[in-house]
C-alpha cells in the first residue's frame, strides 16, 4: 500500500500574515512530533465566486483578491490550504458553465503558488461526480494536495464501510480525508461516532486521515488521547472554537486560544508516541 502523506495539525480561518508568523513559531515542535502545520483560508462561493462579503465577515472569510495576500509562505514543510465550498445549485441557477473547474482556476490565479492544498467542504463526492475536477487540479498543479471533508450527513447516510469504499473511487487523486461532524460550528468531537470511520479508513485506504469537531485546547487534552493512542498518525483540525472572541465580537482567530490549542496538540501527540 502507498505510504500515507505526512499528518498535520490544522487551523482554519487564517486571515493575515501576522497571524501566520506567530503560528509558525510552533512549526518546529510539530515537525519534531512528526506533524506539519496546516493553515487554512476560507474560499467559498459567496466570497470567491460572487466576490461579496458573507455573514461571518472579512475577519474570517477573505473576499475576492484579498485571498492572494491572506496566505503567505513557500515552505514544503507545511500545508497552506484553500478550504473550498462550491454552491453548484446557485451556479446552475445563474447559468454558469464548467463552474467547478473555473472556480479552482480562479482561485489558483488569485493565490498563485502560495496555496499547496485544496480542501473541499460539504462536497457530495460520494456521488462519484468529481473525478474530472480532481484530475484537472492535479494536471494544473501536481504539487497540490486534495483533502476531502466527510461530513455528518455523508457518514450517517453510508456508514463506515460504504463511505470508505466510495472514497477509494478517488484512489491516487485524493491525499487526505477529514471526518468532520461539526464543520466550523463548534459542536464537540464525538470520539465514539468517529472511531469506526477512522478505523475503516486506516484499514482500507492509503490516504492521510484526520478528524475535526469543536476542537480547542481542552477538548484536545480530554478527547484526542483516546484516538491518538490507537492512531498516532491521525491529523486533526480546529476552527469554530478558535474564532470565539467574547470581548470584541470579532470573528478573527483568537490567537491566545489558538496557541493553547497548538501547545495541547503537541503534548497529546508526543504522549501518544511515548506509549
């Protein structure tokens, strides 16, 4: 079986270079623990196709050409991820042709080679309709990693075996799968519900495997050790809990909470490796 790509610890909703400089301060410790840092920038239909601000604001979702200066860096030792949501229904209603391909081409044009990964959120990839899109991305940019979110509805509809079987339709094209029942809402990670999917994916695929769902420092400390003990190369990603700023009302990353999350992640990973 092909070797899995390097696991990561992810932060979603990065919006400026200053944040990235601070967060890269954890990169060395992550590398020593066998992980890479993944910095995610939101790239959704409303903000990157229609080029208008959404309800979360620019502190979380850059609009239009802003994405070109949002993520910086050129290191091969980290993932700089465009977290994509495609609204095919709206595109069809607007009479758009080849919408998905044009969306990713537009994104590549705006961000250049700074981005080295695309994560597709809430994509109905289990319908087997996206092989050509993924081929197009790999042909345009062979270095780009493709991450697929497996969301709550997909997991509930198919169960572990069938969903992983469908994931293998994209063998050789998809690099990571992220089992995520929260999708930025802050809902707490459900270890018991996610474990059968993680176990099946480890057994039947060669992709990198990750989980998400309401992660912050406390949840990492309390809930992740159970998974990491069994799956020490597991990736994970946090978003909603890291964008809570009670005092200011802003949706930007709470840097104190984010740093605490990264520190807790490094501790949990190292503890799992020492067992």
